[in-house]
């Protein structure tokens, strides 16, 4: 991709409406533009990040046995009346009336709709367990949208739903999803701590929130440093593997300030105690028969009697993750993307536009890197190119100037550390493409 031919509308000035780093940097780097209060258009570079996160989330959902579907954004109010949540949900729900006076809503979540789908499709205990997910836009009419995509009204979310015959089977589904989430965050390149949580509007009595560590986080967090190793995340999705992982995960201390237990915290070895701030990026719930019973979804059990399936719900804020990652990974110059989700692995910076040797090396790099490279071929001063590359946060910068080009070498800069080295074109490509 050539920068001269791309829509990357960067800003030099800090937008007045942006209160936190991620909002400022997403606007300045041209990732998004606000279209209305709490509603954003995702521009090419921002959409590349969103799609890369979405791909990792999808791969890990598939790996744990969940099946992908796609449910509509608009739902019938009647479904929510069946569950008893239509009036209870509150003003965050955007209610709509169509031309035939039918009451609809822009879905903030999908427990009712997925239960209705399963009610129509599944009749026997032999057809369970089932785990389904989709990645879809949702809407919650926040009273005070702020902080960019961290507290917007429209957002992209992965939500999954499990259906099991009894509690023991439902707990297996819960453990699978907890493991899938930890693997997802590890692959993205961030530390996310699972913490016992209230179930809120969803209901139920077992829930974990996942918090990305960032100085500007909404919640104070206390956790055992053992969570940072990720050693247990490679266990298989077998009964023994899940039990091992779940025990290791849930016996370590982790709590937000609302649930902090001073006595339990004192029992954690002092060298392993960590305190900070966290941004919630996901939550999982087990809520039993709350929706299957209220909406009349029963299956015929092995003894011929009706059984109401046990359910769980599992959400990851895909668009919210973009903001959370920037909050956790930035400096004064701009964003510092993890390699796995960076919009481009490297920026190719041509410091002498029009120079034959410099141009030839840049073209060679651009061709070899393909979709992983953003070629800054603009007729701009070097300082502007450096500043924009830092702002956009590419993991690598391949800097091509006339002196190096004459000797067949380029300068390679690692964005996260600032480390620079002079290398051959082949070595630069190897290091960039090798991660």
C-alpha cells in the first residue's frame, strides 16, 4: 500500500474533544472519525486493526468448538417481553417503531434471540451441547458517551452462547470459553486479567471480567503476578486440561477495587502482588435456566421429560479492544501496536524521493512485504515521515536514505524499543516478516 494513494487523514493538532490517549491517537492517526455522539466511522487503517483482532477472536472461538452464526442488529420487542427484560433493561436500549407500528429495538445483546433460534431448531437432549457465536455491531444508548470507542454507543462485539443439559456440562463450556479468552488476549499481545464479577443485566451467579492493564483504566485492580506468565494457556480442551487451567486460573488472586478482599490479598506473597488500573474488554457469564425457562425452550430428556437447558453468555468488545490496547501501549510520539494486530508490520520510509537507488530499494521492499508494508512515497521532508510512522505505530520502520542505498543497506527501527540497526535489505525483510 502506497501512502500517497491512501486515505490516512492524520492530524497534527490534538482534538479538543478527546480526553484520553486512545481517543486522541485514534483521531490523530486517522483510524476513526466521529459521525455522531458515540458513533464512529472506521477508516482504512483503523479497519485493518479491527479485522485483525476479529480474525484472532474468530480463530480461538472456532478452536474451542463454538460455531459461527450471524444474527441481525434489529430485534423484536416481543422476544424481550418473553424474557421479562424489555422494560427492565432501561433507557440504554434504543427502541424503534416501524411503519406498521411494530415495536423493535437495536440489539444491545442477544440472549433472547439466540434462545428463540435454539427453541425453534433443537428438540432433543441428543442435540446438546451447543455453543454458538457471532461478531456483530450492537448499540447501547449511553447517557454520556465519552473516551472514543471505549465508551461509545455503537460497538463491535463478539458474543457467544452455550447450551448444556446440566450444570456440570455447563461448567465445562464456561471453562472452555475462559481458556479461549486467555488464549485470544495472549495472541493479540496484551495481558488481560480474569476477575470475578457481578452479572448485572445478564443475570446468573458465575461471571468473570477481563481487564487490560492501563494507567487510565476505569477500575483499580489487584492481581497475582502469576497471571502474566501465560504458562497454563497452552493446555488442551480436554477434561483434564480444562480442570488444570481453571484451577490454576481461579485460585490466583484477582479483583477489581469493588471486590477487593484485604485478607485474601494479604495471603498473596508480597513479591507477586501487583496493583494498577484496568479497562474491561470482555465478560463471561453462567446464568443457568434464566432464559430457557422464561422463554419456554425445553428439550426432551433421556427419560422423556422436558429439560430446560443450562446457558452461558460470553462477550468480547472487539472495537473496545482497539482503544484499550492503545491505552496500554503508547508513548508521547504515538501508538505502539503489538505485532499480531498492527495495521502494517512495517513502514517503508523513502528519505530521498526521486533518487534512483533509494527508489529501487523501496520498490523492492514494497513488493516483498506486500500487504504487510506501508510505503511512504510522499514528497515530504524526512521529519514528517518519521513523526507519522511513530504516530501510526508500525512495529518496524525500514528507513531508506541515499547514503545507505549507495551501499545496499537500510536502517531498521523497532518502534517499541527505539532500537536502530543498519542491515542489508534481505536481513530487514527477514526480521520484519519473522515478527
